[in-house]
C-alpha cells in the first residue's frame, strides 16, 4: 500500500535489487523474527504453512514470545536463510508475494516513525543499495512529503502528542539538519556546533516554559553566531589543548570490534596494515599521526570531489536514530552519532592508506559494512558510549580535540 509520509528523496527512489545485490541481507547471519500476525498467517494458510513449517523455529523466550512467536532457522554452515533460492530470489516472496513476508523482511531497510499524526520514513545504511544512494546522490537527503511504500500489515503509529516538548524536539531536528547541510563550513565544524546546540537544547526541553529561551530563539541565536564566526574562535581555543586521547581511544575501539572472519574483519585488517599497526593493543600517537595523514591525503581529497559523502551519512543517522528522540537525554543520541562519525572516518582513512587511495565504491562498501557491524549493534554502541562517558569524552570539547582540522 501507499502512505503519505515525510521522507528523504532517495527513500522514494529506493528498490531492493534482489539477485543483483552485492551483499545480500538474506545471507547476513541475522536473526529474522516472525511477528505475531505473520505467524498466524502461516498457521491458517495451508499452502503457506506447508512451505514454512520446516523453516520455522519456535521462540521460547517468555519476554518476546508474545510479539515474536518464532524465528527463521539459519543455515548451520552459512548462517543465512535457506528460503533464498540460488537465483537470489526469496521463495516466499516469489510464490506468495510480499504480504506473506514477516515484518522484518517486508520493511527492511525502512523505518517508520510517528511524526505527530504523520509519519517519518528513514532508511538503514546497512543495506548496500541505501549506502549507494547516500554516497552517489548529493540530493539524497532532500526531505519531501508525499506517498511512500508501506507494507500492507504495517501498523503506523500516530500517538505523538503535539505538546511543547514534541514541538521543541521537532524544531531541534530541523535545526540540526539545517546546520549539517550548511556546506560553507567544514563538516567537522558543523558537528561541533550541533554538539553545542544539543547540549543547550536539552536544557530548554527540560526546563519547558521556565526556560529563558524558547527553542526557536535558541536556533536563531546559533544561526547568528555561525554567521558572526563565533564558533571559529571557540574551535581554535579548544584545538590548542588537543592531547589526542579521544583519537587514540576511538582507534583502539574500532580495531577491537569483535567480528567473525568476514568482509568487515578484512576491512579492519587492512586498516591496521595501512597504518602500520602490528599490535592494536599497543597504540600510540604515531598511529594517530599516521591516521591523520591518511585522512588528509585520501579521505579529504575524496570529500573535495564529493562534499556530500559523509554529510549524507550523518544526516541519515539523525533521521534514523535521533527522531523521535526516545532517550531521556538527547545528548545520548547525539553522542552515538558523533562517535560513529569518528569510527567511520577512522575506518575510511585507514582504508585509504592501505589501498593508497579511496574510491566511491570503497566508501559505499565500508558504509554498509559499518552499518551492519556497528550502527545496527545497539548493545555494542551502548557499551562504547558508557566508556566514553566514564572517561569524560562525551562533551563537545573532547570531540573537537579528536579532530585535526575544524
């Protein structure tokens, strides 16, 4: 079915490439949960039930069983789904159509979120086709309201109340995206400014009507300060105190990410090779300097050709993960975004050093691999963020000190 929603332009153009996908999600070793309504469909339809019975595994978790009564069995050797045929097509989809798929398979990589009485459609960069759009299309994130695809059995929630807190968060979302897309200044500086804005905006939301500034007045103030060059002076002062501690921490955590022997692990191995790291447990400032050199030589040169590459990824993270803002502290959601930015930037720079250059195709592959191993691993990100908070690396000043240029 079709549903009116606010969505980035590329989300309307998106279509699963199926057999042509370079890294099919059906073989990604992901747990595919079968939602309650789909499970009932399989039980009540004799033909579907006969097809699905050998592939279903009962969910014995008492907490989740009511919502997800079963999962799809994974191939013992590959970890993938045996319902994918050699042709690359899904057997369920091929024989019974998209409405016979579970919620996970039918909706991925889309995410629908309540936007008052409307909906916001965003996309997960862990899909290669989504990553391709983000990297190749400079206007991919143009927001438009109109008709989008929605799975027939999708329950679209419209429970967001139009109270002051909601309006403030929506205004903040618009303000963050406006700043992030202001290419007159570097992306690093935009991220720094947004970090300061989030910190101040959280107080405005918490104080409500008692706040000395409204959210709109705060956004107007930041716009004025940007035009006056105020944040240039702030960044220079902070850079003078750079000790490289956060940079070392981020690099060590990137190389520490657990992964089976797969494409992401191969990418991490290339990063260590490109940066001359022989033991990633023993990192020092020479490695940060090598990383910085690689970024300037390879990643920065690619960004000059395609200035929207990392910007699109960050804005997509904002749409996908920061609104509606589920966490009590907006700062937590923003910390996740700046942390992922530093991790991905390090991965891309190290890869550039290993390959002696970066192409758009490299960025596309690293983006969706990163999406699968990092962005889509909430427990991994939560653990990393807790470490950052404990080490007091969660403030805008620390973020600036991890950047070589701003």
